C-alpha cells in the first residue's frame, strides 16, 4: 500500500514539474523576440505604444506587451496596370481598368506603372490607417490619371515620360504627406506605354525610332564638329602667323625704301641737277627696258643732234 502511494506521489511531482517547465518555455518564448537589421519593432503595453526597438534580441512582458515587427529598410513595390508572376518576373498579365486612360488630346493609351515605396514611420504605418498600401495605391492612380489626362499622347509615348514620372511623384508625395500614414514614396516609373491598337502602336514606334535617329545624327555631327575644331584652330593660327610675317615684311620694305629715298634726297641736295638727270635715266631704263637711250648734245648750230648712250658702254653691258 505504501508503495502504491509513493508511486502516485512521484507521478504527481513529475506532472507538476513538467507543467512548470512547459510554462517557463512558453513564458520565455513570449518574452523574447528578435529584430533584424531591416526591421523595427513597435512595442505595445495593453494596446498602447510604449517603445520602438531596433535590430537585436529584446525582452518584453509576456501577455502584457506585444511586439509588432515592421520591415522599414525594405523597398516595397506596387504594380499599376499589370501584375507580374511571383515565380517568373518575365510573365505578367494586363489589368485594363488600371492601365487604360485618356490623354489630354483625347487619345486612348495603355500605360503601366511601377511604384516603389517604404515605411517611414512604423507606428503610423500600423495604427494610423487600416490599409495604408491601398491608400497609397489609390493616391498614385489618381495622380497618374491627372497627369496623363493633361499630357499629349506624344509625351506619354515618346519624349515626355521623365517629366510625367516626376510630376506624378511630386503630386503623390504632397498628398501622401497630408494623409500621414507612415509611408514614403521613393520612385514612380512608366513600365510600358502603348496605343491600344497594333497599327497605331507601330506608327508611334516608328516615330520613336525617328527621334532616336535624329538624336544619333546630332551627336554624330557634334562629334565631327569637335574633331574639326583643333584643325581649324591650327589653320587660323597658321594664317595669322603668315599675315604677321607679311605685315613685318612690308614694314621692313617700306623702311628700306624710306632710307633709300632719304639717302637719295641727301645726294640731291648736294647736286640737284646731276641727281635729277641720273634719276631720269634710271627711270627710263626701268620703264623702257631694251630701249636705246640717246643724249641730246645739240648746239645752236645743229651740227650734232643725238649721241647714243650705248656707245659709252661695252657690248652686252646693261643700259
């Protein structure tokens, strides 16, 4: 009988110890939580926010406090106008009620947008609204239709995409700040833009190709211009140097002529008649080359009229 009572007592002790161990394990599991480097934890005590913790191992009061883990340093995405396959990003389906819209010049276009955002305030993200992502999506869609509806079809399909993206981002950010739901918009990109029919879409692709060809031609011409500038500068420098050389040469010649004239003038002052006669003869030889020159030695009686000047030179001498 004593043995049976001892055995029952042992079993009860084992059960109690087991329950205590289980309770301790539950308490520890409820008291310890881990936050990684991309997260923050919002701690609530009896439903009221009391703390925000960063990466690491932390403790809380079990059944009294609760840790809400939020990814804050992670980029999240919204797909507007299409949905990609979770298993294959290259596979997607079109959502027509999101992508189809009317431009400012009353053309229908299909435009898909890729939106990136992240949590800026985990407390507001958790408790300021019931569906913050849905609010963000509605705001982005509203501004997309607003901006596309005021833009021309050419801008939407070709060269105005960057400006349209910037406008949508700025307008949505301003609206998002007023809602204050703990989300921050980081980027808005046009994923794809095309006309609803294949024929018109091909025509606009041809327009885009022509614009790209124009840009390539401009770049080619600019490169050719840049390559020719050094050559032209060298040619200009050469012409300038030649002109400077010719200028100096003419100045030197003029100075030499002035010096010759001044020397001649000095001789003229010493003997005007002889100098005048010599200059006359030299002028005749210069302007009448090969002409026989005679000196008039006539007397009043007319015995001898002309005397050939070549008789004073040897045969072949310069006149």
